[in-house]
């Protein structure tokens, strides 16, 4: 009799298959897909190594393994991605949250805590809402405006606010860039806008993500430049702009922030790979 397909055998086989196919984090990808097919938390796989999935579970798993091996992002195949230790729903209408974007949350929360009163946050270009929701979860008295030009993205963000029970403090609205008509100043403005230069090489998985969330003209600055220009009147004095940018844009972003004259010298923050990844600038 053939050896049965247990959880352990499936994970080992799939990991090998993903290594050969060049899938990122092959073991993790295998675990995430199998946990999804078995409808159990990933960690529970370790208690079920000898379990033999039934035909329906196997079919669900194999279908997703095939697509992942063809470089569809695992997060889209299972419909969620972890960010700041929270599970966020994602669809192909939104960028998949990246670990380096957690920097924006750290910085926003630090600034909010320094206020000593409930703060107002605007997360522009919110996508899945990961920054907006993680900030609201961390800063329990903050109110957050989360905006995106894509109605599909705003729906995903609103769902994530409900999922993490911060929907009473996170307002999600369809807004292009900073074209928010209501008055009011914010204590923190976070943004992870599109910043990839058109034509720059991106990974195979990234090609499945919305190009409108990634690309920003010939130099990748089409959204960052107007954002830096238009941000000051949206911020209260002492308010912070916390902005993510691309690996080679730190100097240009610093120059833009300084040239505008409204901000003090920005701090440039590095991600866990040591790459300059975000700027934090306080309005004078
Ligand atoms: N960091 C993303 C990437 O390299 C880009 C995200 C963005 O454009 N905001 O794929």
C-alpha cells in the first residue's frame, strides 16, 4: 500500500516543491496553505502531523499549491496576511501588508503616546487598512481616518476595522490623495503611497498586486512629492508626517521635506533589513 499523505508528509513534499519553484519562504507557505485547507490555525498543524486530510481537504490544498507554485501570492490564496501580529483580510484589490510597513505603526503610536491626550490620525493610501487598524488597536483612545482612492480597498479596510473591533474609531472613506473636504487638523499623518518607478523590476508575486498601489511615475515620486507638499496644512503644529518610501528615495524625500520649510529636519527610519524606508517629520 502507498504511504498515506499525512500532514507531515504533505508539508515536506510541498516545501520541496516550492523550493524548486522558487517560492519565497517555502515552509511557511506550505504551512499557511495547509492550515487554510484544514481550517485550523497554522500552529495546530504541529499537533496533527499524523492526520490524513480527507479528499475534500486535499483537493483544496492541491489547488492552492499549484497556484502558489505559479507565483500567485499566498496571502491572496488564503485571503489574509499577518501584520503587527494581527490577521488582515486581503483581496487582489489591495497591496499585501509588508513587514517593513510596521515601522509606520511604531512611529505613529510613539508620537500619539507623547501627546498625553487622545490623538487624531489620518492614514492616507490605506489599502487593506493595516496601518490604520494597527494604530487604533495600539492607541486605544486615538481616532483614525483611513482613506484610499479605491472603493474596493476602502471596503477591505472597513472590514478589517470591524474584524479588530476598532470600527467605532476608524472611519474609512473613499478619498483621492489628500482631497478630504472636511476641516480639521491631524496629530499624525501616515502614508504608504505607491512609490515604485515604472519599469523597475518587481518580484513575480508583486505582479499580482494592484499596479495602482505600486507604481508612481518614472521616478516613483508621483505621489510622495504632492503628499509632502500638501501635508502641512493637514497637520496640527507639532503633528507628524510618517511616510514610507522606496529603497533609493531617502535623499529625495528628505530634500522635499526640508525644501518645503514647514517641517523640522526629518528623521529617516530603517527597516529590519537596514534599508532606509520611512521618514518622520514634525510640523513646525
Ligand atoms: N514595498 C513595496 C514593494 O517593494 C512597494 C509598496 C509601495 O509602492 N507602497 O513591492
